[in-house]
C-alpha cells in the first residue's frame, strides 16, 4: 500500500516545482522517487544534494556502484536496485559487477569486494565496524576519507530506500527491464 503521493510538476508543492523541472531536464523524465520526495521540498533538495556530493566523491564509477547497490540490495529496495542497474550500465560499469551485486554474489575484483564488505559491515552494524575490517579496507588501498564517503552514500541511499519502502514507488519505465526482488 502506498501512503505517499508521487507528485507531478503540477501537483507538487510550490517549493518543489523548480527542482522537479530540473530533474526532468537532467533525466529526460521525472523519476518516481523525485516525485515522492517532492512532497517535502527540503527532502527533495537534501536527496539531490546528497546524490551530487556522493557522485563527486573520490570513488570511481565501479566503486560508486558497489556502494549504492550494496546498500540497495541490503535494504531490499525494489525501486533503487533497478534504477542503479540502469545507471551502472550508463556509467559503463562491467556487467559482471552489476549482476554480482544484484545477485548478492562475490565480486571478482578483490578491492571492490573489500569495499562491499566494508559497506555491508557499516550498514548492518549501524555505523560500527571492527578494527580488522577497517585495516582490510586500508590495506586494499582505500583511505580514511573514503570511510566517510561510504557514510555519505549510506545517507543518500537510506533516504531513498526508506522513502521507496513507504511510498511503494512504482519503478519507472526505463528501469522496468531491470526489475529486481530479493
């Protein structure tokens, strides 16, 4: 059952209208998640800002995808897994990585696997991580600031995943071919 409205530009609160127009300009459509978040102009702005900040972090396309999809799959987000599958393909991430993340399988790249393990540990343990996990993260070549970048990604994905759970946001047509369930 959906309890949150998926707004259009016309139905959105005044403070969200320009942000939704920007979304249409950037994506060529109005993503359903943005339509739901438009119910609160502040929530929509916060989400879009977190997305831009995480996307400009020190992680490359593969690493961004690992963090995003690890969180999406762990949170069982019916909307974000297909959306980020499409985004990963647009970012030219290797299909083997995309499918392994969707299927919860081990990644063939050891450094990316450490990133996934670290992200999962932080999510599952609500911000707590063992010294051994952090040492493995650093030994794989990651830096201290990248732990904070993971936390930034978690903030963004928690916001979208929880919103989509409550709203039961319909999966947008461009993402339909990537429908997912755990």
